[in-house]
């Protein structure tokens, strides 16, 4: 039987969700940081002639009177009857990503509903503004100054590549490479491959480790091994980095490529481990104690365990001489990569502020001077008023006015949603704001999403990259979401979890445990530092039943503190 491979016309039904352009714009604006919003406003002003930044508005005219402020900033179209009580019910309107939302929130399907005269009369509309700034205009001149964005600088890899461009090999090295059939261009590509294998701390790591680190960050299962390359030298580099072959047994191009990288500044870059990192720096430092170099070369494990007497016996030196040599290690940098900062410099601007008024904490949302001055350009009002204007001109104004209004509504929705989420956080974390960071309770995104009737992805966008000024410093909103330690009052162990307790179980916030651990370590006897088990025992005496393995994880991952054997101070 012959198959019909021709084109056919068929009719069917399917159910799908689509996002309007207005909703997509609102989502995009919602997830931007304060500095990104500033850039977005300037770009929108440049592209849309109906938007402008009014520099002539007097300061007092930009202030908002208390009697003009709505109870809530949650309604885009300005529902005067919408109230928000942080101690009772939350606003039931929602901005979620399923597009199942009030059409009036962002969409304007009926063009006749838009009052062009109102927008063109004064550049804004109080009736359509969902949220007014809770702060009066700042008297601080620095607040009104448009701070320049600092140069973010180059990444660690970019700075190392710059050094590679300035590198020139010796005649002897180039001759050795030629005899191995490796051109200078290919040799430089090997050094570049090594540069890309350098971690943020400055150490070399194989590609499988890099992939595993990235996948761990994203919650995926790490791969066990990396795929083989078609380049024999790349395969050799990977084998060397995995420790399968020593560097001394690799080919000349690979061995010399590592030496070239390790010769770059700061010294210690490109080391395969901490010991090699210290040795590279020690060799390069003038007048570095010879005994210190011998300790690194022959007694590194004893050094980590602070067995000075054993080191002295092995090297034929007194304990005092060993201690003096070890003191010189203070000149060495354990993480040389941080000197060429791979992280971009970011200026933090608080989007909100928590203030205490009449014994209660309240949320104040801050808008920059750029956002306060955004308004509709008045020049185009004459085009709309002039009946003799062409249809093309009037359509041009209407189109760009619609875009301008949608952009301003998206900005308003961003602030109203941030305020709504922050008020919900304030309600759940009252002890944090009244007593301090140690009283931060375990909380997950879904908790706030349920309280404010928003999708959890919306709450995630609101809390990521948004900052609030609290009595205890500036915090990113996502820092209020922490795991906890779930334990039974009678149990001696614990397990980490973010689920709420049930029955007789108790939930202990990880922030409280971290604060107690840090205080213990800060106040410990440096000659007899506390072990992880000792910290666990002391926490149990305080009513916090935390297992030793949990203490070790918190100490290493969260507090970035060395184990007791490496914290010990010997004089």
C-alpha cells in the first residue's frame, strides 16, 4: 500500500497558554535589579519619544502627601477600595506566570478605555498609578546625584590572557617545541586551555570537576568523567589534572605550558593544589627562609597537623626555628585568584527600607530620582489636539503612548509586588527585625507565595537581586529564606531540612546555629581551638541538638572557617 506523503489540511483543538507582550514586559521588569531598572528606563526614554525625564519639576512637586497614598500598592489600575493589612489578609490579586490574571492588570484590549488627554495633560495619571512612593523626596544631595557605574574590570581569565599576549618564549623553548612538532600558535592554545581550567581561587582543575561544580550549582547529577578530546595534548593535560600522570612525565609542550601559566602574576596562579601554590610563591619571594621551603617540600602533612617537633626532627632543626619558618608563611596567599577578582563589582542599592513607626515596623519602598522624573512628553499633545493632524501622525502618538503607559505600569507593578512580598516577609520574620539576625526563622519561597497569592516563580524573581535596608544592615531578600534543623526534643541527633516541624518536632533556624557557632569560634582559646564535636556538644548545652557532621558542613560551607587543627595558634 502506497503512503500518502503529500500536504494535508486538518483541523484540531488544543489548549495552550500564551503570554501577552504586556505581561512579558512586566515579568522582565520585575526580575531586574535597581541598577538594571535605571538602564532600562534610559533605554526606553531613548527609544520612545513620548517618554522623558523631567528635570524641571521642583522638588516639592515630586513629594507625595500622606492623604494621597493608597493603603496598598498592589493594584495596577488604582482600585481605591483595595486595602492591605499585613496582620490580616493579603491582597488576592495575583501576578503569576500562567497568564491567569486580571486582564486589567497589564493588558488594555479596549483602546477607547485609555484617556490620552489625561496622560498628555500632565505626563502621568494618579488614577492609573498603582503605587506611590512611600518616602518623601530626599534632602540628601547624594540621593539625587546620578552616580556613575564603576568599571567592572576584566575577569580572571581575561587578565591571564592579557599576560599571555605579552609573553614571548625563549629561543631554546621554541626550538624544543619545534622538535616535538608543536608550533608556537598551538602551544599558546594549550596555555589558553589551562587558563580556562583555572578556578576562581586560582587553582587548576580538570574539566570533569568544572562540569560537576556547575551541575551541582544547578541541582543536576555530576558526570563521572569527561569525554576524550581529539587533541592528544588536551587529553594529556586532563590526565595530568586528574592526577593519573605526574607533571614531570608529560610531554614538553604540556609541561612547559603549565610552567608558563605558573609564571604569570600573581604568583601561585595555575597551581594544582595548595602545597604547590605555596611553593611557587616561596620560590619567587626574595629572602624567603630556606627552612620554610624545605618544610613545604618534605613535611607538608606534618605542617597541616602542626607537628612542629616532628618537622624539626626530620629536617634537623630546632622547634623554635621551625616556628619562625612557619611564621613566614603569612607572606603567602592561599587563594591567589582572588587578587585578580573574577567576580564583577556590584553597587548595591536598597529597593526598600524597614522603619519603625509608633512601635510597629513598616515597609517603605524607595524610588530613585530617575524613576520619579519619568513622565509622558508634553510636546505631542498638540498632535492629538489638532484635528488637522494626519492619521499617520495620530497613530504614531497613540502607538508610542500605549508603549509608554505599559512601561510605566510595569514599573509600578514591580514596586507594588516587591512591597507586597516584603510585607509578607516582615509578618513572618518579626523576631528578626525586633531581636536580630540570630532569630531568623526557617522559611521557603512557597510560604510567601501562599501568603501573597502569587506564583512561586514570581516570588523568586522579586527576591533575587532586590535589597532591603534593615536595622541590622542591607539584606538581599533571598537571604530571608533559610533552611532549618529539624529535631525531636528528646533526640540527640539532628538532620537538616527545610520542611516545617510536625508533632513534637522542633525547627531550629540555621541562622541561629551559624551565629552561635561563629561566636564560639571567635571566643575560643586559640591554643586549644574547639573541634567540631566540641562545638556540637556546646550547642546541645544551649538546646540546639546539631550533629557533628552538620557542624562541619556549616563551618566549611557557610562560615568558611578552617578545622580546629589548622586554627591552633602556637607561640
